[in-house]
C-alpha cells in the first residue's frame, strides 16, 4: 500500500521536499542573530553545495561513489529540501520588517519555485537553473548571515560577486578542466547568467524592492509628542476612531504653526552590529515630486529584541503630504513612514508605551 502511494505521488515528491524545508524553517527559526539558526543555515549551504556537485556529476555521468549513483533520486530530494529550507529562511527573516511589501518579493519567489517545480520538475533539475538558484541563496546568505558573524553590513554587489565565486567553485568541483580554455568554456555561460541575475537584483534594490537585511523596521510613526521614561518611550498620537482601530501613529497629522512633528522608529539589528540610521524627511511637491527637506542621522546599536529606538523631529513643517525614509548611510531603505499634515486643531489623543 505504501509503495503504491509513493509511486502515484512520485511526480510531487520534489515539491513536497521543497515545502518540507519551508515548513521546518517557519516552525524553528527565531532571530537572525541567533547562533544556532545561523550555524544551521551555514550547514544547509555547505551541504547544498556538495549535493549540487554530486547531482551535476550524475547528470554528466561523472565520477561519484557507486552507492550515490544508486540513490540519485534521494540526492535530488535532499537538494530540494535544502533549497526550500534556505529560501524560506530568507523569507522569514526578510519579511520581519514593518515594510512587509518588500519582503513579499521573496515570498513570491518561493511560491514561484514551488509551482515551477510542480509543472516542470525536470527543468529545475537542469544545471543552469540549479546554479542560478544556488547563486540566489548564496547572495542572500552573504547579505543576511555574514554581517552577524562579522559585525559589518555587506552590499549587494560584493555579495553577488562572492556568490559568483561559489557558483564557479561548484562548476570546477563538478568537472575540473584540464586547460585554461576548458575552464573558460565551463564557467563563462553560467557566470554570465549570474551576472545578469545580479544586475536584475541591483535594479530591484534601486527600486526599493529589496530590504536592507539584516536590518528590519519593527515600529515607526509620526507622533504629536514623544518622551522617554524608565518604563519606555511614551508616544502620543490622535485617536484614529472606530474606523481605524489598528492605527498606532498619526497618519493624518493635525498641525498648527510652530508645532513639532516627532518621527519615532525602532530598528532591529543583530547583536554586535553598529551603524548610523538616517531619517530622510521629504515633502510632496506637485512639480518636483518628493523633495528632501532634511536628512538627520542617529547611531544604532544592534541586539535589542524590539529594535533600537530612536527619533528625529521637524519644527518647521507645512501642510501637505510627507514621508520619512528610514535608510542606511548608503541609501538602502529600511522602511518608510507616510503621513499627511493638515492645518487644524488636534483632537483627542492616545498615549502608548514602546
């Protein structure tokens, strides 16, 4: 009975392993700077590289141990499981930002992999596709996990270059060339695909669609008043009423001349990571679009579960549409706060403690 069931469901085993890796991560992963999680992802990546070498050698009838050759299907299943585990881990960590929309890019990618695996399993096992998926997971690993170990954020371009080196390493381990010309033939096409993928990622980053991992925005908003006591930060905002009970900041800021606007953010960063965060204040202009009025930095120290809390303020505002981009000094957007300033009296207020 079990053998018959396995035989009937065989076309879906690859997707099941990919999904199993995802479910395992969602159930077990904690913080991005938890050592056990980072060591697990490191082990996933190392084992995946070894399995890809074996899988590609099997496809090309290369040298592998005899017991591996008789278990080629299990090698493919294990590869699927690790791809699922790595991609879903990045989705888990990327989407823990207040700017969830950018993290959804990776969730969509994960779903696309599941669908593609279901409809065209043999194509996902092709060397070209496997290597580009490997390029993606290595790039994400360098962006997400390496800063935890080093205390230094790494940009997308160097992360992509390191991932390209990893792809080259898998290729050379799969089929070591004998001459320089053979090495060029072996590496050129896959690395060109990787370069194109990196350019696409850089374009998405410029469009603000890739989060500034491993940083994440845990809370943010514009407020009428802000003060700090021993029990935390007291944030005052207008009562949003029964129509918007979930709103916990001023999306519509009633303002009078001379009134100060406070912008509060809580940015999570891994333990040991310290850097500046910039509040980039902008006002909408009908002719020029979003126009910068102020760029105010403050120092962030990583490690706090709820995020490092900081604020800036603006004394000389004006009615209109405003937004504040929360950025790294290099211009990567961690998150953003959008609100409208409307001249008028302030209504009943609510105070919450963060």
